[in-house]
C-alpha cells in the first residue's frame, strides 16, 4: 500500500505537534483505504449472494412451471387437450410439427390438401441428403466420366495404331 502525506508549512509549531498532525493524517489515510477495500469486498460478496438468491428463486419458479399440468382450451374456455407437463406439451407439438404434410418446397399444406409421401420430417431428411450427397455424386460422376473417356481414348488409339501398323506391314510386304 502506498501512502502519501502532505504537510503544509506550519509556523510556530513545535516538534510534538507536527508528529501529532502527521500521525492523525496517516491514521485517517490508512483507515480510509482499509474501509474502501472492505466495502469493495462487502459489495462483491453482497452481489454474489443476491445472484445466488435470484438463481434459486428462478429455478424454483421454472421448476414449478415445467412440472405443472397444462390445459389447452378453445376460445370459449373448454379444454381441448390436457398435458401432464410442459415437456409433454413440447413433445406433442414437435410430433405434430414434424408429421405435418408439406409441399415440395417444405411449406405446410393447408386445408384439404393431403400429401401421401411427404411430411416435414421426410422433407428435412431429403434436403439434408440432397445437400450432402449431391456434391459427392457429381464429383463421382465427373471422375467416372473422365476415367471412361480416358480409357475409351486409350483403347481407340491402341486399336487404330494396331490396324494402321497391320496395314503398313501388309503394304510393305507387297
């Protein structure tokens, strides 16, 4: 800790009074610094305690909310669906969402429209497969095409050169 003491020029004061003034100043400065440090620690401790209390209360509120039964009502207040808890409601909503019929662009079909072969889950899987497999399939097709073309060209050159060589040999023999 660094302590700075300022002493004004004191006239007509003997040595004992100067010591007393310096001592009082030192005590005041040191005690102020100690109190500041203690207050900072106390404030930090209070903040940590408040955060802990808030976390406990929120946890209790959310736990009560998640575990309580949920009733879905129509506009007249009659219960349409009853769920044991929020998790059950979320599972049910997710199941409905994923099994909903969709068009070729993944939009939900409304009204009487029925799609026998495409629900949202299949659409999502097909899209993921298309995005993953299509680039690989294109690259495999390019590689196969390149190999077939090279093999064809090599075989064609060999056959033509063999035929030409046979003709030249026959022409040279005649």
